[in-house]
C-alpha cells in the first residue's frame, strides 16, 4: 500500500520527481553533470532571488545534518567563537557538532517550549567580545516553532557577529530574508519543503563568508570552501548522488511552476489549518499558539484518552505516517507535517482518519 508521509521529511514524492530519477546514467566528471550541477545551483539561488555574484549554493551528497555540519565547521574560523542558541533537538545537535570538532563555543539553551530569549542572547554577546558567530535553527522541527531569525539578525548586526542558520525544515516555504536578516550561511536539504529525494543537501552562503577569510579545514568531506571552489569551476570534489540531483532538479521546476516559496507557504498553511481545526474540534490541544508555528509542521498534545503507539498504529493502518515527539516531549506530543505531494482529497481522508483515531470514546 502506498503510504502518505506526514513526518518532517522525507516527503511523499510526486510522480514527476520520482520519474526524474530514471534519466540517463552520467559520470560526475563529464559535461552533462556540470550542466546539471550549474542548473541546480542557479535554481537554488533563485528560490530566494539571491544574486550569484554575492551568494553561492554549495551542493553536497548527504542528509540535512551534513549541510549543517559543513556550515558550522567551514564558517567558524580557528580563532572564532560560536554562540549556539538552542530551543529544541536540532539546536542541541549544532552544539554536538561544535563539540565534536573542538570548536570554541557556548550554548544558550532555553526551554523547548519557548521562543528565543533575545535579551539573553544580546547580553551573552556583549559580555564576551570573542564571539564571531551565532548559530540558530529557523524552524525548530522539534516543536514546530518558527524562531525569530529577523530579530536575531538585528542583534548580530548591532554586535557585529555573523549569523549561521539551520534552515533545513524552512527553506522553500518560509520567509527567509538573507540580506535583511544578516544571514551569512543557511543549511538546507532537498527532501523537505522542496519535495526532492533524500541524499542531496546544500548550503546557501555569502561568497565572502567562504572566500574572504582563511578557511578552516576541519573536515575533508564537509569542507564548503573546497566544494565552492570546485563547483565554481564546474567540477566536484567527490562523486555526487546523481539520481537525487535529477530529482531535485525536477522538484525545483515543479516548485517554480507552482509559484515558488510563497505558494508553498500558502499551501502548507491551508493544509495545517484543516488538520488543526479537525484536531481542536476533537478536543486535542496544539502545543503552540498558531502565531508561533511554522507553516511546515505543528505539534499537538496527546489527549489523555489516546497513546502515541495506538494513534500511530491506527493512522499507519489507514496509510498515513505521523511523527512522534523527541526527548521529554515523546510522551506528550505527536507531530504532523504538511510537506509533500498530497491532494485535497487525501487531506480530507487524513482528517477523517485523525477523527477516527482521536475521538474520545463516549
Ligand atoms: C530534518 C532536520 C535536520 C536534518 O536532519 P537529517 O536527518 O540529517 O536530514 C536538521 N535540522 C532541522 C531543523 C531539521 O528539521
């Protein structure tokens, strides 16, 4: 049975994207590959209309975490210091990365259920003038919260530090003002809001951020500077996952034809509005207020009359894969993402299946 994925990536593919993987076999040292890669890099910059003289899309084979790890290890210089703002599992993952590579960092960890403590961030940055970079997650998929990168960017500008963003679950569907928000680099992936296949990840970076400072080389495989230099020369340092490049290429064409990120934002917003309304009617409480949520995923409190295991089983039996909470939230919430190729009829069926699985027994 075909399953509809309501987990935050990978997503249900369109037939068109799936079929694109059947394009001809090519070698990554040949001109066909160079053309494919050039096209992808141009299209990825076009998602947020970034000019190619100031910005670059750096492609790599890996999951979203590879892009985040490449960004952190390639952008923070050896004599730099990083402030990591955490309010969920993905913020915490960035601290694990910094720690694994021996990068000088400090973590500012807040509650998973609260937004950024902007005053605290400002104070930390002012208290220690060694900080050169701040890293934060845009859409914290742990709870569905859309973090205020705009306000964080203002602070970074005032204090004079650079901003690195994990945009893995927001790129392609949320507002991202790269220039205005002072973003130096943003990590993302093919298989979330862009509706591609898992296997290709990328970092959108200011060229100056990678080229104007002596690049640290903490990693052989995840060295963004090396990828950028070689990709600018139409090459690639390593074998790339060509079939997932094909799929991303097709997914981006589909994306632009449908109206770009604004259209995707409207689509996801309306899907989640239907799901949220259905659940509220059943007495299921959303974890966060609507204004705090991304358009990509919402989290809901498990009602006392249903367990996650049973809810997941019932939904899966109907053909829908929902997602559990992480960490201490695992016992308390479930998550539903709006990404992927889902028809209006399927959305109705999802709401009906949720009603079946979550109505309170009389
Ligand atoms: C999905 C996701 C990632 C990357 O996860 P992978 O499993 O490596 O693809 C990173 N950050 C956020 C916010 C995510 O949602």
